[in-house]
C-alpha cells in the first residue's frame, strides 16, 4: 500500500456507541470492589464443581436472578451453569468501529484458535474449565501448587489463568491472568497484568515441554503496543498456533468479567479460517443468521447489558410455537437488512428460523451481529486499521509496514 494511503484518516458511518461505552467502562472500574474475595471465591468454585456434573444437560432454568454468588455457583446445572461460568471470563466485543488512540492506549495480540477456558492450580492439582463450566482437563502442572510434587512445603495458594487450549499442539496459550499465588489481579490494569504475567510464567517451568508432573505445555501469547509494527506482527507474523483473528486490549482496563468494549476481537480471511459464521453443516448461509433471547413481553434481544431490542414477536405466535421467556431463537436477516441511525438500530428485517442449540448460553451480542453484517458487505479491513493508527501517530512518516501475507 502506498504511504499516502497509510496517512489517510479512516472515516466510517457510526454503527454503534462502542466508543462511548469504552469511556464509561473506564470510569466505572474506578469504583472499588473486593477483588481478593472475588478471586478466592472464583477459584473455589472452579475447583469444587463436580466433574460428573455436565452443565450441557437440559434442566429448567430458575426464574430468579442468575446473578449468583460465587459460593453457590457449584450447585448450578444446565443453562444457569453455562450462563454463570461464561460471565466470569473477560469476553471481547467485536470491533465495529476503530478505537481512538490505538497506538497509545491499546495492545494487540494474535488470537489462537481453540477453546477458551480458566486454568486453576491449587492443592496439588490443575483444572481447566470451559465457558460452559465443564471440565476440559484435570492434570498436574508446573504452575504454583499445580502438582503433588510442586511447592508442597509452602503455604496453600491458588492461581487462575485465562487461556485458550490449542488442540493441535496440546498447548494452553495464556492470554491473561486473574490471580497468582492468592494475589488478585482483577483491579490491575492490562499493562500491569501482561507485564507481571510474563515475569511470573518465566519463574515457573510451565512453558517447558510436557513431563510426568507437567502434562500440558503453557505458552504466553505474544503481545505488543498497537503501533504499525505491533499490528503487523499480530496480523502477519509467524506463530506456533492456528490464528483465529486478532485481539485488542485497552492498556488501562481492569479484568472485567463478561463482555467489555475494552477488549476487542477482529478478523479477516487472512488471519482466520472462519470470518463469516457457518451453519451446522459448515456452509455459509445465503442470509446472515442471528440468535436472540425471547423476553416476557415478546421482544427479542441481544445478550448485551443493557440488551438491544431487534424486534417483537406476536404473542399468539409465541403461544402457538410453545416458546417461553428466556428461549434462544434463531432468525435470518432478510433482504431488508439492518437499519442503523446515529449508531443505533432502528429496524431489523428478521425471519424466524427456529430455536437455537440448547448448549448455547447466550444470545449474540450487538457487536457480533454488526461485525458479521459488515463482513458480508462492507468489512472493516486491515488497511482501515493501519490508516487509523497512522492518523494518530507520526510513525507513518518513518515506517512503511507492508501488510501483505
């Protein structure tokens, strides 16, 4: 791409209030909370949920609030368990507008393809749990107190890592840290967590090849400042895993359970095999499909907080179809598409397809729906990210990074 292209500021129609919500999230995290208690209860719950309990088994969801105390979460089953555990991970929104000050306030890293999970080491064992609460692996590791012969003489402690398990090379790729030897990192900035994580992992032998007391290898996902060179490395650099897009973390963000606009995911066909969602047969549907949650009043909404209303179903249709509040429903977006006015959804041409897979915990988020819609028509491209970085940094004058793969 020509240098003049790199310096051109990037302009797109406003599709959401993602930037405003990023600013609000940074303000809200200033409110104090008991991070030590949060981490201790999460570790206890992740370790104590019986492995034979499979949250994917259908069970009626309680009508009461699903905002359960961490100490009670081990008793949950079915949809309630899936929702609770999924909310404990810090989940990125999909990038539908380019954040301000990318090279100054953001880190960028390649996202490994695989299963997102918490890894907890404590009392001589290590357990990994997926987003739905099911045990992925129970194994010995070189993490603190992660095996019977590891730190056995020291005081009891627990550590919690946020990982992606990459099936092909049987490796846990670490993307974040929640707790290390009883010390909580919930209220620490991304800048601090990433730096400390690198140092702490280096102190252990967790990144060594597997052995009898260390069944799976751990590896830190490389991160860097989101300047032109950092973006190039994340996008086109060689990595030992299959990529599934790129992650962006705001350097000032605390570890916030649930979806947050302070962490973003972006992908295109060069850094991911799956840019546009496919159906159960692996085929790209002719029309975009979305999953929304049915509310008491017939509205169908996203899983955002607050939720975004996409439409309202006829009450007679709801009764005739045997649908209940809380059901996850699949819709196709018709030729009328999505109408966005001033960053807000005004109308959606929805066509009912059926109920969603019961293993799902949540409806789609607004950012995912919009990213998928953009990917089918006017996607956010790598050149757009480069132009945005260049417009807020003088780096384009001295560095010409080629983004070809």
